C-alpha cells in the first residue's frame, strides 16, 4: 500500500467509545479503532477535538456562512490513517473520493455546526465537509464544488 500523507499523530493511544448516537464512522486503512476495524464517533467526541471555524460563501447558501468543526486531517491522525485517499459517503449514499495530497493542503473541515447551531439532517447535517475557499485563493471553487459532502456519515481510508 502507498504510504500515508497524513503525518504523525498527536492523538491519544485509545479512542473512547461513543456514549451518544454515532454520527460518523471511519474505516478502511486505519490503525486505531474503537469498534472492531472501524472508529465510530458521536457528536461529543467530535467536539472534543480542537475546533476550527471557517467563514465562507457556498454555492448552496446566501452570503458568508460560519462553520465550526474538526479538521479532516485531525480525524485521520486520530485513527492513524494509512492512505492517500478517502471516500466520503453521505446518508443518501452520495460519495466522492478525495485525493489527500491534493486536497488536505486546503484544510477541509468536518463541520458539526452551521451559523452557531447543530445541523439536522434536513439542513445538510449532522456533518458537512466544508472547504475554506474564501480564505484560500489557491482553491479553485469549480474544482471543489462537488466535494462538499453534506449529511456525511462515513469516511473510508484507502
């Protein structure tokens, strides 16, 4: 298998088990799980990671929006991902493959809040992959348009 592009992990040796409803699972080429060969997370677990805020416009909303969440790279480090791409899958089975060497430098965010509120499924939640395109002129908006996965629930590392 191709070596990882994710970098060293500063994560704890163990990932706790969720106490609430699972909203994200990570499987595939990972070295650290908490549910067999996969890692599962509830909202409070995601909120325990260092939070980042992205303020950006999107093709699906009006004006600048605020998103709070965890950087994708931090989640991948926590599960000791060993891949160069990830498949992100939504609740409706929409999925995309994200080439990590190409897109991790853009610092995509797994958002769990939109404009200060949790996101219900009816509002693209509970998780939405967001690109900080307004802060990064290197991001070609057309290039990332189809990569904004909302209702995200699974990440498969390859």
